[in-house]
C-alpha cells in the first residue's frame, strides 16, 4: 500500500504518490486482476485505499491513460482497461492525452516539426474553444537539423549542387518550429499557463528517426524514409524534384512507456531517452530561428 508523502523507488529515488499508485494499477492490469473491458477502481476508492487526496488519485488515473492502458471513460462510467494498442492511434490522440497532465513535457527529435506543430496548435485551439483545463507547466525541448550545416538531404535531382532545396528546408524549420514556440509562449503571455519553457537546439546531422517523449511516460518513434518529392523551390523559382526525407503522418513503428511490458521494451524505452539526452548535451548547439 502507498502511504502519504513520497516513497523510495529503486536505488533510493523518490517517486510522487500518483506514479506509485499508477504503477500499482499497471501491475494489476498486467497480472489480469483488472481485465480488458473492466472498469478500474473509482477515484473515491483509490483515495480510500491509498490514503491520498482526490487530486492524487486523479493524476494516477491520468497517468494510466497516458500509458494507453485505459480509455477516457464516459459520464456515469469510469475508465475501462483497453487492449494494448487499442488507443490511442494518432499523434492527435497522443498529444491530447499528454496535455491532460498537470505538468506537460515534450522532448522532440524531428526533421521539421511540421506535423507536431499543426497537432499541438489544434490541441490548444480546441482547449480554448471548450474552455478546458490548462496544464500548470509546459516544457518543450526540440532537436532539429542545424540551420548552418550543409546537410546531404534534401538535394535537387537535376543539380545536386543547387542550394535551393537546403534553403527551403531551413525555411520550413524556421516556420514550423517558430509556430510551435509561439503557440506555447502565447499561453503564458495570455495568463493561461503559469510556466512555459521552450528550448531549441540544432544538430549537424540529420535525424533519420522521429522521436517524441511525452511527459516522460510515453515514447513514440518512427523512421524517416528517403524518397523523391516534387516541391516548390522558392518564391519565383518554380517546382523541382528533390531527394528528401519523409515519414508517415501517424505511423509509429514503436510506442512504449517506462517499465514496459517486457525487459526488452523497458530497455528500449530507456535507450530512446538516453539517445535524446546524449544528442541534446553532446551533439547539438542552441538554434536561433530568426535570420
């Protein structure tokens, strides 16, 4: 049973109560004590069982949902255990789940952040329209291709030495990363979210893998594909066929959470987090979006 205060986890590290409760419930789900389709204990029941506040019980349930183990529930019925992989499916759903947390963290490794920028912007607009609840803190860290390095992709098939495809990539990075930064910083300026932090760093290499680590509790990753693409090269320059990087809109080759369902999944999650941290601290430099 979880007592009040914080408990020591492996290696003596202290964990918040809500994470301990969420982990306890996750083990119960994994063991079959709470089967697929069954309603998990109510927040009232969790409050009584673990001797915690209703808010702590609520955060534990939110954590389970962010791990993809339960659905959202409906009026008159609490959240049910779902089959692994049943929800969510799309980045929109993952981001919506992540932004239900009180403290939101997004660690992002991306080529241009185009898709993420659009999804987060829509999420914020939906919350405003619905007069929904905002997080207390949002922290975003983005790793992107350097705006100064001469990357091997993209290049013009007709003339690989042509610099216009690379200049186009830089414009896209500035536009979408800038849009994402602006959308989040505006929340603080408007008094909706008390604390917003956005940090952007550039790498001298291209990311061949897209990675999102959401709230330190969910990792989404997929590989970019090298393909030809016909694009507008720039104002007044017309179209050209380029060799470029592309990813599926919502195709993630792996999703996982701390602890995983198997030792291999747990190790892979840890390696993804370590990959991001090493890139962040060892292979990148502050990226300034303004020209």
